[in-house]
C-alpha cells in the first residue's frame, strides 16, 4: 500500500502544475486517462462492483481524477496483486513522462 501511495504522490507532484499544451505532447493526456480508468477498474473489482467508464474531462482535471481514483482504490482494500499492478502502471507512466 505504501509503495502505491508514494508512487501516486510522486506522479502528482510531477504533473499537477502542467498547463494544457504539455498534457498534449506525445499523448500524455491519453496515457494519464488510461491510468485513471485502470485505477477505477481495479477499485471496482476490489469492491465486487461492475466496471464503469470514467468520464473523460478536460486534461487539466487529470491530476484530480488520478488522486480520486487512487484514494478510492486504497479505500477498497484490494488484494496485493491489484496494488502491485496499480503501482507498476503509475510508475510506468511517471517514468515515460520523464523521458519526454
């Protein structure tokens, strides 16, 4: 759980000050939204609920959506494998954003 929370905090610290043009470089906005949806899906699975699409809002909302979905996932107390998957996805996005 700590690794996931730390990874999310690091990602949010990296992107929360981005302006609109920076989100659109190399599809960063789409990759971040895909992470939002993955976190929502893992949370739904942990709660035994059906998966539902997360509304695709303005790119400037992505950090807020990431925070909410990460908090929801933690509150759902998912199995360790789901947290490992979520942590890996967060880190993958974070590292890919560093390279661009």
